[in-house]
C-alpha cells in the first residue's frame, strides 16, 4: 500500500500542478463569464418588460380618453332628447354631427419622457396590440412600434410600421407566424378602425427599402417591417384594405 502511495505521488509533477492550476483558473473564468452573461440576459429581459409597460400605459391612456369621449357623447344625446324638436335639431348640428376624435397625441411617462402616438396596430390572430409612435429611433423602438414611412394612418398610400423582433414574443416577436389572409386592424386618431388583409410576406436585405413604395394604385396599404435571421435580413408583411 505504501508503494502505491509513493508511486501516485511521483506522478504529481510540477508540470501537472501547473496544468491543474491553469485548468482551475480557466474553469473560474468560465463560471464568471456564464454569470455575467446570465445577469445581462436577466437585465435585458427586465429592460424590455419595463419598456413594454410604457407602450401598454399609452394604450390604457388612449382607452380612457375613448371612454371619456363616449360618456360625453352620450351626455350630449341626453341633452338633445330633453330639448324641443327645433332646439334638438340645432343642437344636433352643433354638437353631435362633428366627428368624434381621440387624442393620440403626447403621453408623458413617469420618467417625464414624452411620446407621440398616431395610431394603434392590432393583429388579433397573433395577440399583437401596440400604439404606433409617430417617429422612429433606437430609443423609441425599445418602447413600442414606430412609424417608418408613409402617409397618415388609414390614408391612401403605404403606411409603414417597424418594430423589434424579440424572442420573448414582445412587439413583432411573433410576426413571422402570421399567415396570408390574416387581418390587421389600424385605428387612427378619429377612432376609425380599418381592416387590412395580408396578401404577401417575404424577406429582404437590410438596405432594401422597396417595400416602402407609395405606388399603391390609389389603395390603402400597411407594411410591417422587422428583423429576421438574427438581424441579417428583414421580414416584410404586406396588407391591403379589404
């Protein structure tokens, strides 16, 4: 038994000690790198969720304005009913006839940042429902969908919307699952919702912007744009008013 111990000890050479030490250091570095990457992933996910909360707050703010507008409209109708026939006709012309509008303008977040919304995009089949901010930038893309190009929402032309493709399904994370014939709903500041049907989807290189063309033959169109293949391409979804 003593001989075995001595023999085993003879194999623990200085070179082997150096290798063990080197492997130990490499192992510790690997553990540290994993912890850093995992921490970054958690923070990134937290940051995305916090940003998405702002977009949902904007939606809630718009819904409250819609409800207030509906209440005011009903109150006006009650007043009109209580008037004489002649007075009711005059009140109808002055109060009820103007088109109801919902202010999708500026929303101030808790941190004091102002965001300007000009439409709401809803894709029922995918559960996508976000405000569309009127401008686009790296910071705004973290918050919600952005208008990339085109006319005012629901006007003749090609209304282009861009959004991030997050793996957790936020924003346009599930857009690749959309099917030809799916319905896209776009609500503008007059609270008018127009339905668009998807007629094409394809991928292009990042610098290919042909999808933003305004040659729509006098029709209303919506184009959705997001990243694909780890940012090396762009997924394009085209829809036309039904």
